[in-house]
C-alpha cells in the first residue's frame, strides 16, 4: 500500500504538468469548507435572518447554491467517510461517530479525495476535525494530506460534556501525528475557528504558485459552542448566532485571500455541512427550516444540507441548482476537473460537472440510498420521491430543545411505510403511497439493489460489496495522550 502511494507521488509531477499544459492552464485549486451540524436554514442564502452572513451571501451571489444536496448519513464520521471516499458510508464500513476509545478508522486502502489530488501533484492540507480514526495509521497524513492541524474527533468528546459524566478522556489537539496540546480547554475551543482560518490562509499563500487542495472541516457549530472575543455578543441572536457569524468570517477570509492572490478564477470552493442540526440542544442548535427533523435521522432535515459552489468565471453567478446531488459526488467531480484517475475500487458518487456549470442539467442519480449509521436502510429517494421503510427514529415531537448548552431527551417514534412527494412536500408531511403505488414499487426495487450490495439491518440482509474498516493490529502504533 505504501509502495503504491509512493509511486503515485513520484508520477505526480510529470502528470500534472503534462496534463495542465495540454489544457493550456494549470488545473484548478480545490477548497472544501465543511461545517459541523449546520442546519439547512442556518445561513442567509438558505433563509437565516436572525444574524448576518455577508460572506456566504456574497459567495451565493457569485456562485451557485445547491438546494437538494445530501450527505450519506446524518452522523459525523459516517458523513465524512462518504465525502472523503466518494462512497456511501456503508460501503467503507464507517458508521456513527468514532470515539476516543475506537480502534478502527478509514481503511488505508480506501482512496481519499486528498490522494486523488496527490495524483496530480497537489499540495494538500486539512485544518479542523478529522473524525475518521485517531491512531497514527488512520490520521490524515497517512491518507493523502501533507499537513494536518486539528481535533481527531468531535469537540464534545471531552471531560466537560454536560451529559457524559466521566466517559471521555482529555481532548487532544494535533499537528500531523503529534499531540501538541493533550488537554484542550474552553480557552482553546474559543480560538479553534480563528486558528483553522489562519492556517488555511497561510497554506494558500505558501502554495499560490502550485495547485492545492485545502480541506477546512470546522469544529463549529457542533456543541459545545465557543466563539472568539471578536464575535462574542455581536450577532444579537445569542451564542449560536455569534458562532455562525465567525464561521462566515472564516469563509470571507479564505475567499478574500484567493482574490488578493489572483487565484479566485482558478479555484473551486465548496461550502457545505456534515449533517443537519442537533435539535435537542435547542438554543445552541440551528434550524432545518422547512425540512423535517434533524441530525441523527434520515428525514430531509438530517441529510439535506446548505451547499454553495463558487468558482468565479466558471460557475454562473447568482444561480441555483435544485437537482439531487451529494457529498459522494465531490470526489469523482474533482477527479474529472483535474484530470485524475478514479479509484480502482467501486465508488458510488457521480460526476456532477453539468450541475455546476449548466442550467437545466438533470441529476445523474436514479436512486439515493438513505442509510442510518447503524446499517438500517431507512429510506430511498430519487429526484422527486422518497420512500421511507418502517423504522424507529428520534424526535422532539414538537417540544422545544434545551437551553444553556444542555440537551433535552428525545422520544422514539416509528414511521410506517411512507411515500413523500418532495417536489410538493419537502417537509415530508403527507404519505401518498396509496396514490402512487407504481412509484413506491420502483423505489422498492431500487432498494433491493442497495440491500444486495450494502446490506440492511432492518431486513437482516448482509451486503456482498461492503468493505472492512481499518483496524488496529497487534504492534500498531497508538496515539497516546491520556
């Protein structure tokens, strides 16, 4: 495996310059800004009005918003695995949210988005939350990234969690493979957004003369919420509004740096979220707007996320795409844009360049599988219709969420076999299965393909194309900080 990666890097210089010169210009830089637990209606371009998001508003005016952009799972690690590999999280066996005592991670044989870019000689960096395995063999610098600074998992996986008791050890901060702060405190969390942004700007400045891939997966707006002094109390909408304003500031700093260096017309920037809002936290959580439920469910409020694509001079300004697209599409689309080879292993994403650049293009997805993190195929959808299979889900049932950073408990309900017309009922309120039995039958047939390939705990099926996660083996180095 190491030999294969070294070979890719050795070939990269010749490949990048030959392909770039053949196209008459260097391949585009790629920047992905990935927010944690940001709800569909939490930024101005998607309906937020309680606080300003001027930089994201500008990004939308100069780019294209995607109103039907989905994640593979409404849970942290599973969602990030899909973004990095172009696969449903089920295919690569990363589910839920990996914790400090986990001994698994993204398998080293999976080809990440960073490794796709390394094929073509890109400089690569991640500043923020990784959450795909915290031991050295799983860390970003073993998955195609040249540089890493950030938290190995969620910022609430620490001893000060309001409901976890003594479940979590100290929270570490890493540079590459080294723990530089073995015990992150509140003062550090207040600076995370600023630190990640500064490093992102510095990376762009250092690599302005070569193609680069920059991944900025912010810790915010995941609870516990922290904000620096420069934004504390500035939104007039409480701590959550302050935190979103600081994330917006971060986006502005990155876009301004690209402009200042003359790189804006050579850079694709994607802004998105890993899943919907964590509704039980109430005033410290965001909003899914018209969508049903939030994080931890396969309703649209959990898996549909606010997304903006920005590339001045290439992506039409002030436009929107209402077609189904997903984070699993980012890897194959980037590969096509930069002239890289797709992974030799099967992936699930599609090349969505037509959705980026054209008006009227249709989604390449005939069906999208909505798996919950525990392996249940809870729903399946296409461009218009969504079929939910009977399953249990968590909900507040109309009750308000918590206050002061403490959640309220969810209740558990069960949904019956239900078909929703998302074109006319994006809130998934009215079951129309009796009116459209042929649609339901078609989606059921597509679900059988999913069950055959990826399995389904609801029906006791084991998938034939599920690949294992990476696992610690005897003798493997372990990351020690407690």
